[in-house]
């Protein structure tokens, strides 16, 4: 499913004049202590630095890893390693046109139900001491695509104001600006006690599948500076889009991941009933193996520490098994390697022996550390 969605996305934007460009390595040097966490941020930062050699409009499909989302995988809607499609504009586009193009892809190419799409847009307000106007162009797009007025929600404060690095703790460029989020209302609404349930509510009724970012400013010394051109990125989380297209409640139930999940639940995790622990193991083993295949190695700091933390948390989750946790996790990894569709577009195949050796070595280190802690 991810492959077909990626092709449809690139073909759609290609017809609109976007040149297809290859994905970056997850270990791109722009992210010194972590991994690529968003599809278009590298290109935008390069433009900000004065590199104008790239395409005026481009499209790419990028594997991304977000360590700060690793604890959220128990929700069923999050993956720490996921695939993002991004259409990039470096020619001062109309915000309305960018948002409308993304919505038309969802409505015409994927046939998502119009009455279940929702938008949130920036309502304007004070940001870092500057009064930022409302994004009225994006807010008005609902008319062009046939949504009802109630499906477009204006959000004040900083809820719809994007800041590069805000969640990762690794801000580099200071890029920021209004952004529009796209949500799908789930077919089976979740009971919510909130007086005004709308996109962004934590009840789970709405699933965010994409956003459009307009980085018009740069945060310098705590103050906003206007950048000399308008950039835009229209992005989709393809794993979540797959959930919607296939009508699944959990991302691991999509056709891309169900084979891996099913084999693991029939095999090494057959005795486990804790859904949260299962989600952590499935996600973290997958992310660890894919990141190692990209060239990352466990260590005590930076990227390596993120890998080590993934395995440490997976070992804790596997602790309730009758078999030793490190043996369980190796078995899970072996099953992952049988399912290339679950590799997040990363080619593990030729590296699988090395990946398993590094995983086993890291698990031995962690097992030894745990043994020492228990003796202390």
C-alpha cells in the first residue's frame, strides 16, 4: 500500500510540475544528533542558506524517524519510523493553491469521503512578540473543494504555527510560520466528553494525516524575522493515509505491516496479552533494524544513544515473556527480515546478517547491564 500511495503522490504532483527527487539518508549531516524527521526540512534549510541549485518545485517520499514519538506508538496511530510524502514549493506560491492541491489529491486520487475531511488553520495572534496575521487564504479553501464551513477550524495561539525543531529539541534554522493541518474524522466516532470536540482533541475521533507549512519567518534571538521569499511544503503521512484508505484502526493492521505483526503474534509474542508492550516491541525492533541498515550504530551518545534507548525500552516491554527478552527480540527481528514491505522503503536485504549481528550484540550489552543492576 505504501508503495502505491507513494507512486500516486509523486505522479499527481509530477503532473503539476514538481520534479521527483530522491529521498535523503536518514543519517543526513543536517541532523547531527538524531535522524531525518521531516521530508522537506533539509531542502528548506538549504534554500535559507542560499543554495538555489535545487528544483523550483519538487516532490519526494522520505523515510523519517522521530525519537520523540517513540513513546506514543502505543496509541495505534503512531510509528517512530514512518514514510512522509512532501511536495515542495520555492516559487512564492499562493497558500490557497498549495492547500487546495493537497486536498484534491485526497479527494480525487484517493477518493477519501469529502464529509470526513477537516482543516485547521492559523487564526492569527502574538508569536514571540510579533503579531502574525491570520491565514485567511488557507481558511477559505473549503469552498473550492466543497467542504462545509464547519469542517474548517481556525486555531489561535501557537497551535497552527509551525516551528522547526520544536518537538525534537534540535532546532537549527529557526524556520517557522503558519501551517494548515488536514484531519480525517474516523468512521466510528470515539465517545468524547469534551464540550467542543474538534480536530486536535485527544479523544482519537480525528486522525491527522497531513499538513501544509508556510515558513515565512525565522526565529533569531527570540524574535521573528521575515524571510525574503515564501516557501511551502505540502506533506502527507503515508502510513496514516493507508489506515484511512484501508479502513483500519491501527497502523500495524495496514497491509504494509500486518504480515510482520501477524507472524510475530503467532510466534515470539504469542503468550503476550499487553497491547502496549506488543506495540513497543513491534515498533522499536523495526526502527532499530532499519536505522542500523542505514548506517547507524548503538553508542552512549547522539544517534547511537537513541538506538540504545529503543532496544532498552523493547527489552523492558518483553520482560513479561517466559523466554529471555533478548531471545524474544532477536526472533522478532528475524521475522521482520522476512517482510520487506515493512522496511519503510529502506533496503535491509543485503545487510540483514550485519543488522542481526549488531542487534544481538546490543542486546547482550543491555542484558549484562540489567544483570548487574539486579545484583546491585
